[in-house]
C-alpha cells in the first residue's frame, strides 16, 4: 500500500511503500507519521485480514478446482458427486482418442457432444471419455500410452499408421466381433456394408480386419465454378464441362464427373482458363502446381489416373518409377514449364487461397475440401469436384482414396463397450451425424441412399460427384508413408524445380525417369527396413509372415 | 588454516553437527542434482545404450547390433547424416559470424547510451522470449515477401540463419553488455590520456577483456546452432532439395516418423554430440583465457 510520510530529517513528503502496521519510518526512527491516515490504521489492519482471507479462499478454490477437474482425480470426483446426488454411476469408462478436436473447430465439439449424448443414452453403463491428441503427436503419444499400459480403448487411426500399428501388435483383430454379428443393416459393419474403396486400408492380405472405416477421403480436382461459368459463356469447350438439366439448360452449379476426357483435354482447358498480364506473368492460373513439400501427394493421383501405382500391395517395392509414373511426372512439369498454367513456385503459395480469391480455376484438393472452403469463406460453395482424367495409359478417371478408421487397442479390456461404440459411430447413424455436423460423406453404401444425403447434395452441389470420385480411386500409398515421403519428396521437388536442366540432360539427373528411379531406390530401402522390422514384430508374437 | 582446524575440532566433538555440516550442502543441491541425473544423465545413458541396439520404442525390446547404427549413419546410401552435418555446420559458422557482427556492435552501441539503455535492452531481448514456433511462422510469411529466400537452395539456409540471429541477438547482446560493464572504466581513462582513439580502445581494451564473454557466447551459440530444429520443421522441412536438412531434423524424422528406428536416431544424436564436443573443445583451446591485465 502506498502512503505519504513526512521525514523529519528531510522535511518534505516522501512517497514510500509501507506496511500498514509500521509506526516508524524506514530508518527505524520515531517521527515519521501517516498524514491523515492514523485514523485509518485499524481499518487498514482489518482490510488486510480480509485480503488475506480472500487470498486464502481463492487459493483453496483454485486448488479444489484443480483436484476436481484434473485428469487423475476427475473421474473419482465425478463418480463421488454422482453418488451424492443420487445419479446413476456408469461402471464402464470408455476412453476414445481422436485428432479431430473441438479446440480447433467448434463443429467437432457439436459432433462429439451429440455422439456422446445419443450413445450414452442408449448405453447407460458406458461413460465415453474423449481425449484429443494432435495428429502430429499421435504416434508418439499412442506408443507412450501403450508402453505405459494406459492406451485408449478406441481411437481413430489414419491410414498413415494403421498398417504399422497392426503389425506392431497395437490393434485388436476384429474378425471375431464381425463374425458374431453377421448380416445387413444400419449397424452392420461387414465388408458388404462399405464402399470397396473404403475397405482397403483396414485389413491384411490374409483377411485380418483391424479397423472399421469411419470416413472415406479421396484426392480430387477442385474447380472454381465462378471462373468456369464466366468462361463458359464464350467457350464451347468449357461450357461442355457442365451438367445439363433435363430441359437442356446448363446447370452452372454442377460439373460433369467425366467432363474432362483425358490429359490432353485437361491441358487444353487449363490453358484456356489461364490469364496473363501485359508483362506475360500469370495473373490467373488454370491449375496450381506446387513444388515444395507435397511431392508425393501432388504426383500420385496423376499416377493413379495413368494406371500406375505408387507401391505394390505388400509394401516391398516402389512402382512409381515405371512408365506410368514417368509420364505423369513429365505431364506435370510440362504443364508448369511449357504451358505455364500455374503461378511461379513459391513455398508460401496456397492453392486454396488463390482458389477462393478467383486467381486459380483448378487446384488439387480432396473430397473433404468443400466444407473447409465453405467455412473459411463464410458460405461460398460455387465449386465442383472431379476425379483426375485418364492419362495415356489410364482407362478411366481415377484418383487415390483412403478410409481412416476406428480401431480397438490390443490391450483394451472393455471390448464389448468398444465394439458397441464402433457399431454406433461407424454405422449408418454415425455417418449421418458426421454429414450433419462436419459435412463428411460416408464410407457406407447405405449412407448414399438416405434422404439426408440427397438433401446435402441439393444444398451443396459440389458434393454431386463425391461418391463417384470415391468409387473410382485406387488405394493410397500405405507403407511407411512419412519415411518414404522423406526419401522421395525431395527428388520430386528437384524434378519440378529443375526440369529445364534435366530436360537438357545437364543436372542433377539425366532424365525424369532417372530421377524417379533414384527416388524409387531410396523408397525401396525404407520398405526393406520396414519389412525386416515387421518380421521382428511378428517373430516376437510367434507369428510368421503370411 | 588455523580457523579451519579449530572448526573441524569443534565439529568432531559434536558428531551431529559434523554430520549436519557435512551433508547440508548436498541436501541443498539434491533436488537439482536428482533432476539432472534423472532427466539428463540417465536419459543420455539410455540413449547411448539404445544407439548400439536395434530398438523398438513401442515394444521396448532391443537387439544388440554393435556399431551398425553408426556405420549406417556414416556410410549407408540412404543416410542423410553427412549432408545434414554439413548443412548444420554451415549454419553454425554463419550463426557465430552473425552473432559477432550483430550482437557485439549492438552491445557496444547500447553501452554508450546514457538514457533509455534498459528500454533498448528490453526491446532487443523481446525476440528471445517469443516462442520459436510463432517466430518461425511469422518469418515464413515474411520470407515470402522478402525475396523468397526459402524457395532457393542457395538462400534457404541463410534465411534460417537470419531468423536465428533475430531471435538470439538480444540475448547475446545482454551477455556482451554484462561483459562490457565489468571492464573497469579507468582502463579507458588511462588509454585516453595516452592518446588512444576509439578503435584502439576497442582493439586493446574492450576486445581482450571481453574474451571470456566472447568464449561463452560463441560456445553457447555453437551448441544452440547445432541443435537447430524448430525453424527447419516449421519453415522448410529440410527443403528445398535437402538444402536445409539439419541433423536435429534428421534425428526427429527417424526417431518419431519411421517405425523401429529409435536406435539409429540415437546413434545420430550421439554423432551430433561428438561433433559439438569436438567443436567446443577446439574453441576452448583456441580462446583459452589468459590474464591480460592486473
């Protein structure tokens, strides 16, 4: 507290910070006195006590709050409070991990809230406890939880890790649970209930199922229909990309799934959509090609559409360096360097930003992109999606698809509860809840027969082709994706950045084929190490490779 | 000496006091020592053990493979350790040069200010306490505007050095300022009387007497720069074309993104430790303090 005192030796007022109980000045000499505050002395003492009591109460409250809400004690406290209040205590606690987090997006909060409310109402013995773990930390946290004997019971697994998790012995095989509930229906989780493209990443070659698809995602081409509509008014070729209604009128909200016939047709369209300024610089890109970081992600859907594959099904050999891959990569670099349909390579270049700013007519996106763009633009939805058109060696539009899944950890002791949760979330009802809150299309076939899906397509026409895109795709690369990308992506990056030199057979590679072969060689080393590791895991469990 | 003997006699007479006196210092340092042993020394020992094994962190199982991980790091076809070490060492040299050409002049300028020195000290120190991820994200976009430094293999590493210098300049400046404040003013007075100009004062008084601070700052910069990770992870992921692939990033990828490579990642970490150790020992030898003036 600040008081004014008069120091008799100085003879003038000095502003000092002084305890209320002080009767002497800072030199310990009598004479210093409170100016006009003596009467307040007792009041000050009283208020000081009040302040201390306040602090003590505040600290106690904070301590109790922490004790009540802290992870270690929360459950016990909640149960104790429930007993006191006469509420039913749920004996089974089901811990569910996910990287979808309400912290990043309130829509996820609403989704999890409704899932929990409905599921717990139908299963009064189960208390669902969600724990949200960032995608980038998932593997480390999960491994630590497994080693620490405290894994989640159920968790969402990306296809990036699912195969590895299973081979490590982290996932419980689900075949017995599937066999115990055969048949069809909205809660059936058998293979026949799902799109074929969703049921690819969740089982081994010999039929061990370790996950149930929760979503289906696919890479796709995203078209800005504002730009296309504008160009269609003067260009027959662009006009022909749109769906025609029964009365023959053009539906400018919907693009045809098979509107782009092949790569040459695509090249011609994006060239027509590209605009240059007076200095010859691109001011609107027909298609965005990004060199930095995402090499495999950009290249592999084009590879798929040319009939190629990134790897073999067993994860033993890279296949992207074969003719299909060379053609796909050459097509991309020529689009950039010769046709100049894209803005110059820049690390900070964001295709999505350019897309919504109407500076890019087409970008590489995903079936999930529409909802994100609609949210970020506060409702702009005038876009369309197609698969990648077939290349010279491809037969039909194609792409890559994957289905992230719900899995049960191998040390889960509440298998029945976990399975009931998966049945609900991966059943038809769960699919509809994700569509309602998150805008996801579902991996289940019966999802696409619901009025809710038809309504979604009416409200958001960009979803029109989503089912076809998901059905057309091949399996995403799936073996040690991060490690293989770490080996191959810098080489893809070099091809894109230095194609003119490579074309002239200067450096750093003799040709695109040569560069891809080197990348494949590096990826094969990753695969061979992984397979050795897999053998060790299997041997530790007394199993051998099938 | 005599006082010490007397004290010991007293202590011997009273065993309890002796014990108390003998153990008290250890008790004071026990918490810090326990934490250091547990989280540094034990972890390092485990890491060394793991580096000689094929170790699966999830399974917690290991298989002794001797020096294979080290051999692979140094000679294997798909090892990026030599390249990463080369990039990191270049980063270290550029960082040390940057610190000396930026932080020391800043400290000298700041030292001459009579009013508002603490304000400048605070302003320059602020980047040091700003989270690295935030700084990296801001600079990621700034470099997009400033000549696209991150887009070219010849400039990407320089961009990371600039970020490191911006973050660390204030901290090192404060260290230099502390060193400058320790130099007695009468040395300068005497030099002025002898007719020394400012450059000569710096050459013959400031620089020699800052030697210990200089060694400390350089050693800490070298150690910090060898561990550069956040800016690489956020801004370049080792690109373009592996021009910013640094050792800490390679360790991270192998430890946490590749199945069953914890042993290999540990071997990389120990090789990095050896590189830093050699570097620091050479530095200490070269800059070993000598008493110049009494």
